[in-house]
């Protein structure tokens, strides 16, 4: 026994423990190096779980790690004269763990309703096959037929017969899931292109059978939400006999159990289950083989229609028991994982159509967006405002200080820009005699991207003759509250919107991130820009430094900048320090105040706050304040640190308007000259980048001419619709509320 010799032996044993409902089998692998005992012995044991008890047990003896997987239902023991290869043993154990993980993933998918035709299961099967093949190479496994579970009986049958492998039969569990396995027909692959190839084969099969996989129409009797509401009282196990319903939508799940199948059908209102009984369906209009077509040809993502009676199953699931069935659109590409959906944000934005299919929450956001826009329109219409449309293409940009998009009109041979605001054309309409007007539409600004900025966005601008900024303040607050109430009512399925409005208006609260925004605490806070800067920075900018207020340093811009920079540096936080360059380059006391407000105060305005009395220098289109020098009758609404609306008493004096616009243009040129000089000092590349970002401001002489004909006292307000939708839907980014946001091109 101590002689140096090689011994290689294969032994197969299967142990069953079905009486305990715990083990499907036992697998052991033993390795012994030399019979003289000079090498260590190794033994590993793995107990495989039953489907009822998904625990996994593993044990390691003698230094060779056990694994959570065994191929088939056998134990393979091998003795060899070669010493155990630690690397190989580790590779086997690691591969066993991966195979077990892949198998468990497939079981989890099927337990949650997945079938062999689901794309996630197809991918899992392909992965499992590849891992099994790798494990077989590592172990040199010889599979033992399932039927020969007694090793003694197997040995009596003769060596040759015992060694001959026999085809394994599908288990009862596999038989329940029906046919139509894409993994098999696609050769165990699951890439989108190969799934598409399999599904194109199904398209051909449908047409070969005389069907049309891309139908022209379907006559639906009710949406799924209507059915859910109408039959909410239907008891478990009850069926409505004599009344047929026709439903249609996208298949989001498919389960096949012998002669029964269940499809989860989803439309834009909700979902309902399609209950497919082979005997009943094959006796229907589709005839014999209709059930098999569903099993073989229908995949997740297909758009289908079906007719039948309504029934609530014993488990309480409202279903339509099918008498007839039709594939309306055959989906060629697989849907995202039904549990995870689309997790990559970039893919979500680029392929919004897939994002909408995969996520009901995303669809709810855009339903809320549509409701908010319709509420704004209805609110303004009820106030006797008239919706107007103004040009998108303009000879030059006006109404705001922003870089426009430039284009060229070939027929006219002229350069044009896309509008950056609707303001100046709407004011022309007020001059023309329309007293209450608004426009809700797209605006375009050639600026950077961020969580709150998109180059094209939706705004609503409102103008009311014979009113001032106080009227716009009340209108803005009421309009936003009404939109919030409507969204809340839709989310809570409340039909009595008017009653709900009275009930919650005074205590309306909405979540945003980890904050709670109190829209019901009305009236919302009103505070001047100068008071906010004094509150957060300790500098009374206007009363100390403005030339029209007689302060200790009235008209001393240098002293104003020094005090402002000192205050910002004393605060010391990143946002405050970021405002120092802007203050140092400010052209006036008013600009200093604005820079301090934007760098320090703006982000701290979490609850709804109307910031009032902006400096004249930064408000060229607003009337001077009637009682406070150096400021205008203007407000900006801030919520969660973001500007939501901007309004003022409109400047109607054409002479003052021309002077202000000319001063704005001159200041813009001066600021750009300073910036150009600084960029040139940094090098050629910096100068080129600056030139790409620079843009001119031009005098709109025609607008001033319109004012010279006379515009009545007017108040105007502009509101960013996308930011309002973000607020009311708890969306962190503007891209989440724009169906197709602008994204960088993929090269």
C-alpha cells in the first residue's frame, strides 16, 4: 500500500432526500495524491438544495475548498499520483460558485413569473451553459444518467453499458413552461441582434400562417384602468358571463403552465392580466392551435389585443379570459430587465421610448407635465388671457441677455437667430390693443448644460395691461398652487378637485429630495434683494454705497467692492468665494449687489420666496420703483434655490427705454473687452474659446418705436415651465422632465 503508484478511479453516487423536501442530491469529489499517505488527502462535499428550500451548504476537508455546485446528480471521486494543483482547485471552486449563482438567478427570474422565452432568462441560460462547459473542462466530468441512481445496480449492468450516456428527459418543472425558448433557437446567445434574428423568424412564421405581425387597427372596448374601476367589486373566482371586453397593450410578462398561460398586459392607463385557457381559446375564432401560437410566438414587449370575458382569479387578479387573440405589433428587440429597468441615465435620455416602456414612474412624470401645462392654460384662459404666438426666427435676439443660436435663411439671404425670449413681441401686441395675453412655448439659448439648464426650454410669459408687479405676484402664486393641487389630485386619484383644493390649499406640502416645500404657507415670503444680502453678508449695499441714497460712501464703487469682497472672503465657503471675481469686475453698485446675492443668498432660498426691488442696472425693461431710488418694481420667485419666475412693472417710457438699452449695450461691450483682454493674456487657446462664447447685444429700434405709439401701464411675468415640473414631480434634473433633452453626439 505504500508503493508509489497511480490510481485513477471514477465513482458515481446519488443520494436522494426528497422525504425531507430539502436535498435533490449529494455530490462529493475526493482527491488523493499517493497511497503511501505522503500527500495530504482532500475531500469536498456539496449538498444541493431543492426548489422548496433554496439554501446552499458546502464543506471543505483536507484543504480543497468545497463548492456550491455539482453537475447532474453524481459524486465524482478521483485519486491520482500527481499532487493536487491548488490553482486548479481554486479555479474549479470559483467556477462552481459562478454556476450556482447563474442557476439561482434563473430560478429567481422564473419564480417571479419569467419564462424560457423572456430575454432575461435567455441571457441567464446562455451564461449558465458557458459556465457549465468551462466547469466540465476543469473537472473532466462524466455525467451519469439520471435513471441510474443506484451504483451497485449500475455496476451489474456491465462496464460498456454503464459508461454509455443516455439522453436526459426534461423535468416536470421544465415541461410546465411550454415551448418557444429563444435561447435554444438562438444557439444559446442573447445579444440584441441575435434576439432580433429569432424574433424576425417569428414574424416570418406569423406571415406564413396567414397572419399580419404589424396590424392596421384594433377596436378596444375599454382601457385597463376602466376595467379595474368597473369590476373592483368582483369577487375572487367570479366571472362576468355574457359581456365581452376587448383590450390591447404591451405584454410585460408571460407565464405558461401546461394548458394555461398568463400575460400581463399594460396600456397607458394601467394593467390587466390576460387569462389564456388552451381549450377555450382553441375553440374560439382563432381555431385549433391558437394557444400554441401564444406560447411559441409571443414575447415580452409585443403589442397584442384580445377579447373575452372579465374574471377575477382565485388569487384576486382581475383578468380577461380570452376567446380570441391577435398580435398587433411584433417587438423585435428585447426590453430591459423588468425588475431593474434602465439604470444608465445616458441611455434613459437617449432612448426615452425604452425608458417609458420600462418605467411607469417616468410615464407618470410626463403625465404630470401635461397636466401642469394644461392647468396653466386653463387658469389663464379663465382669467380672460388670450394665447398668442410670436416668431421663433428673429433678425436679432432680444428680451434677455443670452447667447442665441444663429441660422441662415437661404431664400432671403439673411442671418437669423432663434428667439431667446418672447417678451418684446408680446409687448408689441399690448401696444396693438390686446390687454391680456400670454404665450406658452419653446425658447432657445446657446448656453451650457446643467441639472437646471437645457438649451431649449419651455416658458410661459404673461402680460396684463393696467396692472403692476403686485398683480403678477398674486397671479404667479395662485397659478403655481393650482398646478400643485391638480398634480396632487391626480396622484391621489381624487375626483373632487375643487373640494380637495379647499381642503389642502392652506396646508399644501410637496417633497423635493430630502426637503419638504410648504406651498400652502401663504402668502409666500416677500423680501428685497438688499435686505437678503444684509441678512447673509452683513453689508447694506444700497443704503451705504448707492449714489441716490445719501449713504456714508454714496457713489464710491471702489469702497463698495472692497466691502463686498471682504464680506465674501469672511464667509469663506466655496459659493461665496466664487462671487469674488464677479464683484471685482462689477460696473456699478447695483451689479455688486446682484453678484453678492447670486453667490451667497440664492442657494439658501429653499421655501417659496419672492425677491423684490432689483437694481436698475440689471433690470433694463422694468419701471423704476415709485418710492425707492436705485431699484425697480420687479420680483424673482425662488424655490429650492432656483429661480422659477421673473416679473416686473413694464417700462413704458420710450425715452427711458432707449437710454437703458443703450447703457446695457455699452456695459456689455465694456465687460466683453475686459474679458477678451484677460483671455488673450492666458494664451491663444483661451482667446479662441472666449471668441466662441462671445455674442453682441443690439438695439431693437422697432420695439422702441412701438413704445413711442404708446403702451398702457402693463405688468409682465415669465415662468420656467420645466423647472416648475421639476418642483412638482420631485425631479432632480431638468432632463428628467424633458422628453428628449439635448445630448452630446456620440461619435
